[in-house]
C-alpha cells in the first residue's frame, strides 16, 4: 500500500512538471526525486498526509490543465482527508479568479464548504460538537518528533503558542507579500483590482466575462 500510493503520487508530480516543463525546465523533477520529506513520509509510516497530498497533486494537475470543476471536486476530497489542505486554498482561489471570474470563486468556496458538510452528515447527526472539535482542531499542539524541519527549536518553545502563532503570522505575511509582488499590478486601486480579476465598480458586478476579457488582454 505504501509503495502503490508513493508511486502514484510520484507519477502525478511528474505529469505536473511535464506540463510545466517549458516554464521551469527539468530541474524540479530532480529535486523531487531527492526530497527527504517526500520519501520519509511514505517510508516511515503511512500518515494521512500521503493520501491527502496525492489528491491535492491531482487537483493541481487538473488546475494547470484548466479543468476547474474537476480540480475543485478533487480539492474537496483532499480537504476531507486532512485539514492542512486549507493552506492550498488561497492559491487555488486566486488562479480560479484569474482565469474565470469572481462568481466562479464564490461558487468554489460554497461548493467546498457544502462538500465538507455533506460528507460530515453521519457524524453531525451523532455528535456535531465533537466532530467540529476534532476535525478542525486549530488548538492542537504537535509533538516535536512529528516535525522534519524544526528539530533545532528548543522543546519548550516548540510546543508554545508563541511559536505556533508566529508561524501562522509568517505564513499570512508571505501570502500578502506574494499577492503584492507577484499578483497585483497597477498604480490605482481600480487597476489593482482588475489585475486580480475582481469587480471594482458597481457595473462590474453584472459582467461575468471578465476572465475572458483579461485573457484577451494577455493578463492571465
């Protein structure tokens, strides 16, 4: 089972890099083969990360092929396996908004939430409070032995809320920096919103072809 999921995931990642080869070259594939984290996760013990990331990579593969509906469904499956897939949601919503329109982005959010509620019905009917506390436990404290990158951090500091909150703030700040440096273009507020394919005037809310318009302008 370890070997099967591992090889399928490697194949999916290879397909992703193959589609992007004209942009990134072949070097990322070599780095993927040398990844300690990727190999150790599958070889040490079968985390639910293995299955969740497999579905997330399939989601990415469909997304870069612009198969948005299938991509969103696969993403919802990945999220239902493990909560950390939420970290991919900002990026997925951004590319959907770029390539389609804000209505598609809103529909994506509603579908993802609805999907999680639908598969949770058996648990919600039994113990709704317990389900939400355990399935989306944001207060969980991870053990240091579960970390592959933070072994140099002192034990007491690793389990502290200060460390966890600092990582969360750093993550959000990096997303904002990426948004500002790579995603947003223009000098005025209107230009910035349009570069993200977001409505910035009342009349824009009635237009659902903004994605096609931006593609024709070469902005997507």
